C-alpha cells in the first residue's frame, strides 16, 4: 500500500510539472494582414522571437491596448516583432471582407495594419495548438521563428505577465 501511495504521488507530481510546461505550436495558417498582404504563418512572422496577441472579440481590444506600450518598448529595445491576431471562426470567412474593412476603418496606421492579421480558423483547434484555453480573455504568446510557443500569459497587461514574456525573449 505504501508503494502505491509513493507511485501515485510521483505520478501526480510529474503530471503537474508537465501541465505547467509550455508545449504549444503555432499552426500553419495562410492569412492576410490589414494591408492586404498575404502571410504564411508562422514563417512570415520573421523574427527570432515574436509576441503574438490573440483576441477573439472586438471588446477585447481594450485589453490588447494595455500591452501596446510594453510591446513597443520591447520592439525598440530587443528587436522583437509583435502582432495582433484576431482569431475568428472559419464560418465567418465569407464575411472576411466586411470584417477586415471594418477593422481597417478603425486602424489608419499602415504599420499597425501590417502587424494586424485576422485568422479565420477553427478556434478550438487553434487554441489547443498554441496551448491556450477559452475565448473569454486575450492571450499573449511568445513564439520562435518555427512557431514553437515559448511562453503564454492571459489577460490585460501586468508587470508580472510582462516579466514572464520578457524572460522568453
């Protein structure tokens, strides 16, 4: 009985370590940025490390905006690139022109449009691939040039979350 308890404790410990490890991979997706430039992701992210902001609804843009000063600072300081990726169900692909034009009308900066890439995809599969869950909050992920997810945080900016992102760069 004592041996089973030790084995069970070891298994539980191993499972908790494994669940806290980042094991995601950004899936291969072809999409357009808001400048209408086709991008093959993750290859076209084009940096040794990239920060990808994932949002699911327009209301979540306020949370994404809390990250922008930090993201701009990191881009200047370390040369990291960052992107905003609204992730929308592939069922809306037929409406992509309308949706993307709506976003373009609110984003006049060509440089911001270049790093805003709408992903029309199976949201659940995408989330599983990158290692995040749910659509109720935004996620910030760090990926390498091959799309391997190196760090993930969820929600609006905080210093603790920024430290975790910075450590993965």
